[in-house]
C-alpha cells in the first residue's frame, strides 16, 4: 500500500494537459482505476462471483465424479433398459412442427436410388445435340460461353434426379452418408444409396391437393385487396364519382376474338350467330394430354416381387424390365415379340417368364433368327406373326420407331463395367498428354462418357467422336466417324469385345493407331488391319464389274437390311446404260447359291457392306456394295485420291438411308 501512495502522490484530480490524453494518464494508474474513483488506496473487496468460483474449484472432483456416474447410468440404461414407448410417435418425429400450428406428416427412412425413368443411364438420346441444348437453356450458367465437358451433362441429369427426390423428401433431417456409387479411386460421395429421414410424400401431396381451393381463395383475396388499395383515391374522389354524370353508352362494334371455355362457347354460339357475331367466339378442340411413354409409375418400380424377379438376371446388365412392363400395359399389347442377338438368347426365357408373370394375359414370342446388328430388326416378321409389340435388345434406334410396321421398344442393354481397371491400364500404357478418341457399341456408351473426366484428370485429351445420326461415341460395323486431321488424334480406343465394329473405324481412319479394351477379359490389345490388301481387292472387283454384260441385284431380307430405294437408284442407272439385270431376294448370301446363276457376271448386294469387304474374295463373281456399284457405273468417285475407303453407310446422307425423294430427284 505504501508503494501505491508513493506512486500517486504527484497526481491530482485537477491536473491535465492538452498535449496528453486521459488514456495516457489512466495508464499511469493501475488497471481498473478511473478518474471517478473516490479512494485509490482502499482495500479490494471480494465479490460473490469470486467466492462461488472458489467453491466450485475446490469441489470440482465431486462434480466430475457425479457427471461420470450419470454417463455410466445412461449407458447401462441404453444397454439393458427397456426403451420407452411414445404414446404419439408422430409428435416426436424429426422435422415436425412442435407448435401444433402446421400440418403433421409421418417420417420414414428413405434411400435415394437413381430412377432411370427420370435420368436414364442407358439412353443415348441424352447426348444428342438437341437434348443437350434444351438442358443448357434451363441452366443459364451453361450458356455463358464457358466450355463444358461432355460428361458434365451426364452428371447434371443425375443431379436433377437427386434434386427431385430431395424436394419430395420435404424435410431431410439426416446428414448425407458415406455411401456412394463412385468408383473406388474417386473421392467423396454422390449421395446415392444414402439414408435420409423424409416426410411421407403421399401425405404431403394429399395435403397440398386438399388445401388447393383455400390457397386459391386466399391468393385471389390478396390480389383483390392489393388492387383495391392501389385504386383507392380517397373520400373526395368517392364524392366526385357519386355526383358525376353517367358515361355515354359505347358504340356497338365487332367484338374481338378471345379465348373462352368450351361450355360458354357452346352455350353462346347460337345467340351470337343470331346477332351476327358468330365468328367472334370459336369452340376450341380439347388438347390431347401429353404422353410420357417411358415414365414408369411407382407401383411398378417399387414392386418387391418384381425386384426379386429381376435378380435372376445379371446385375450389371440393364434389360429395363420395369419400362418394358409399363410399355406392355400402357399399349395394351397381347402378343409381344422378343428379338435379341445370339449372345443374349440365354436370358430370353427368363425375360419371357418375368414379362408373362407381371403382365397377365400376354403371350411372348422369342425370335430365333440370327440378329447381326441394328439393321436386322424384324418388324415385318413380328407383324406377320400377329404381334402387337416388338422389343429389340442390344442395339440402338437405327430404324426409327415411326417407320416400323408395329410398335417397337428399343432396349440398349447398358452393361456396367469396372472402369477402375480401364483407367489404370490407360495410365500405365500411355503417357499424357496424348489425344484419345474413345468409341464403342451402344452397350458401353454410358461408360465411355463416364470415363472421359477421369482420363482428362490424368492428363489425357479425350475426344468422343460422332457420325450423325448415331450417338456420340457409337459406331457400327458399316458406319463410323472420320476423324479430322485438325484434331490431332494419337490413338483410337475401342471399348467392347470382338473386332467387327472396331474394324469399321480402322478402315475409315487408316493412319491412326487403334487399341481395343475387352471389358470381359480386361485386356488392352493393339489392333492392326491390312488396308492395302483390302483396297486392292475392292479395286479389282470394281474393275472386273465394269466389263460385266449382266448384273444381279440382291435385296437383303434379313430384318431391315435391304433398302428398296437404294436398289431403285442402281436399277435406274443400269437402265440408262442399257445393262440387263436380275433381282434376287435373300436373307443370307452364300457363294454356292450365287454360283448356280452362272450367267450373272457381277453381283450387287443391298444388305450388309461388310459382307463384300470381308468375304467378297470368296465369291466366284464380283460382289459389290452399293457404293462400289455406283463407282463402277461412273456415278461416284472412288477413294484413290484420299486413300480412305468410306464407312458411312448409315450416316445421315449414306446409301443405307436413301429416300424415295432422292431417287425421284
């Protein structure tokens, strides 16, 4: 205390200096001393708070022991105790309104599962330019001029389906789990297969539908009140309006046409015609409701018996059984034809049993004729057998559904594979930044688009080429894209088994190295092709055909292989040159059968171009494709200048799509 007195002996209340702040003077004093303190050297008083803290500090071990005992008691109760039963569990469920004002809906544990009717993973239409443009218009961020990778659209589609389920969840009180459908090498979670606490959507929907009239009335009343407030001009305006003379009657004039209800229009049409205004009101036709053919209802998707039946089929093969059942029921089909390539025929009877079980009263026919590709869709035979619907498996929509003679459902049979091994194999064998063009059959189209982002992250430049109207990345044995020199493609990667489709893009791009990844054997192989030998054989056949005295034209009858308009195009050219010919209709073409007609010196087959390219040397006479026939007749230029044999048979302007209007022109 003596030191404090000595410290403040020279300090007086009236001392101050304009050059120094009060803060500086206060800093000379101890903390907590202000100018208004009465007695600087008085003893410090102890507050009640300090005393209470001292007691707690001395007895803290007692408090810790008490808390530990409470925790142990709770654990024992949790382990061996009987859980309490709530009288009204609906009150205590997650996310409820405890005030009692709002509606109460029951909650349930829900798993978000990808719904292919909203976001199909195996329909290549999502990757067409028209559909992607429509999706982009819904998202302004995608129209800002920034480059969006192609796989972003695939991811965006599933994000929309996830948001749809989140909205229907109404009030999710659970954090997203760690479950994911991502491959092991990808971090994070995509949210699928995670558990969520959701409101019962059926109850929410019923509540919204039940309160719709009340909400409409309240909304109308609110709008009416706003209009009244805006139109209120005060008491003076009301008095002026009361004493104002009545307005003159408006001149009668022809009423403007307007939209009215059908009942009102039908009631007033006679009166209006009598007054001379019959053309003012027109009865509008009822608009047909939109048809959602592929939107599978929940009673089919969520059928537990159907889900159990589908487990009889391979889990990584998407046969789209729910969509097929929905199409059969909605179309009222009674006899259904099933057509699939030989590799899938072992599943045909299982699929047939499932369809007949869940579509009572129908009959299924398994078509056993050989099916080489999408051009072999046999709607003619299915119609002849009295079928109402044809389900064609494992090929894309090469023949449009509006052209076929009966209703057709295409099932692409999307096959899921382990992309982790594919990506690891590519990184091990190729060094970035190589440019890779990835192609494959329609079964692996979704995998092609899904693997693109991972390859780009590894440093590769990935290109998914397209030859319209096929999907991006899809190739056929007779149709494949021609890769531009400006794209600087280093290699072609084909995803699929076999070489038939791969050889198509190899023929069309002879200067680019090609590799094949077989998802079944999980092997990456370097593939080669004898381009010079093939082109020399085809040139010799064309040269021999130029001197032929009689030609034979074969129209393929295996499914839709034969195009009559293409055949007519060649017939017109032969007729103008005075060359006789004979027509032949064959489903399959063999050398021995053609050898029986020895007077024919040249054959042209309007069926499968690869038959002439692969096996033309085995026939006793030249067997030309439509393109080679037009070259021999001096109607088309050959490939000598470019050195590239064309493989565009089913391209937008290919000879496989010759139309009647082109022939007449």
